[in-house]
């Protein structure tokens, strides 16, 4: 990772950012469940282990999927489990101007383009978009609404070292194609918003669930296109139900009980591969977090099961 962080307007943040700044960024699509707690706990532990800061960001950019009141309940639950942001909580819904500025830079530099392709246009290519203007089935036929995509060069492999999963590689052009930055419905795409926010907030380390591993090469390409530094990445194991489905998509994803936080924290600690005996004697949340901080070993985090993609990376999401 480069030594200086640059904001989206090109100015260096220099030494103002700490050596380590992590974040937990839930979407308000429901109450926090055990899988959410594992991601929050893991990101908090890695930040504290490094002597760094830990932030909370509410990723509320998809109104059709949001549940009224969920963001507030998520923050209340995090507080009950002992997790408080070291800086004021940021909400993506209040940051549209930042995303628009980044998108306009990419359009002005011909690194992004307007796309009128529909889901059906891309279905035969498995959702992978390549050069609709020159070769696409709807070339010259403007749709009522259009998406904006990043222009991904041919043979654009991205490699990075994941703290948990090791060396990773993806040929973004072949496997993903030109991916969406602003959707045809006008909503900002996850990939653009998260890259802009991480840079603007000075995030040095992105720690999240392994279902978002597939997003990382896209985000690295976007960081390069915007002239932003690339943070370090760590992708944590996912909690699965009895059928091997990610917990957040399962009926087993019951909301956490903030009134009784210790059992869920102990379960998340064990799922992170840590020694359960380290937390046996604790009686309060603060005691548990202090003991966890003292005993945490990043090397013990298990690797996640493969093949579990987040909704952001569904092939259909690349067509809107």
C-alpha cells in the first residue's frame, strides 16, 4: 500500500490518517444478526490489535432494499455489544456529491461511459459487459434510462494479498467486464460508493466477509482509475446455515439480542478461530472485549468457504 492516502479531489491527506484505520459498514436491510456481528467483531479486533481506529459507516444507498428504522436499530445493537465508532458515523445517503464528483472525473477522462444495455442484452454473455458502444446489440439505440460503467481494459488481471486468504487473482475483463458505477435507476453502485468512502475516510484496512472477496479486484481497478491508494484487505469467514447458505440469506438469521450480548460475542469469537478459554471468566461486555483484545491472534482466523458471492456481485447486478 502506498505511504500517502489521496482524497477523491486529488489532495494528499498526508500524515493526518493513522497507520491503521478500519471500518464496519452495514447496509440497513434488516437488523444485525450473528453474521453481521462476526464481521463487526473481526474488523474491530484487527483494528485494535494494530493499535488503530475503527469506524462505522451506514451504507444506505439502495432504498428499495432498506428496512425503515433498521439503521438506528443496527447502531443501538452495536452499542449494546460494546462497539462504538472512533469518529462520527457516516451515512452514504448524505454523500451523493462525493460520488458525483468521482463519476464526473472518470467520465471526463474517458475512463467511464454511458451504457444503454439491458439485462437481456447481457444474458447471453453471462452478465459480462464488453464495449456496447462499438459491438453491443443495442449500439446506437438509447434506452430511456442508462447506467454508467467503468471502462475495463482487455487483459486486466488484478492481484492482491489478502490477510486471511493469501494471494488472490482475478481477470476482471474476462470474469466481470465493464462494471456498473451508477445504475440505470439512478442509484449509486456499491463499487463506486465504497471506494470513494474508503478513500475519503482514510481507511487503510478493509475487513469484511468473504462474500465480498469478488468485489476487491473491481475496487482496486477503480482506485487506480481515480488515483487513490489501495488499502490492505482481509476477508473473514462467513456463518452458514445447515444447508450451506450464507446466514444473512437464511431463515436462521435471527436478530441479535442486545439484552444478552455475551453468548453471541463468544460464538463470534469462536467462529473467528480464537481460543474460547480466553473469555470464560468474563462477566460483562467490557471485560469480554478487553480479554479478546489481549488474546486475539490474527493467524488463527480460518479461511472462508468459497463460492459465496454478495448481492453486489450477482451477474444480474452488472446489467443495471
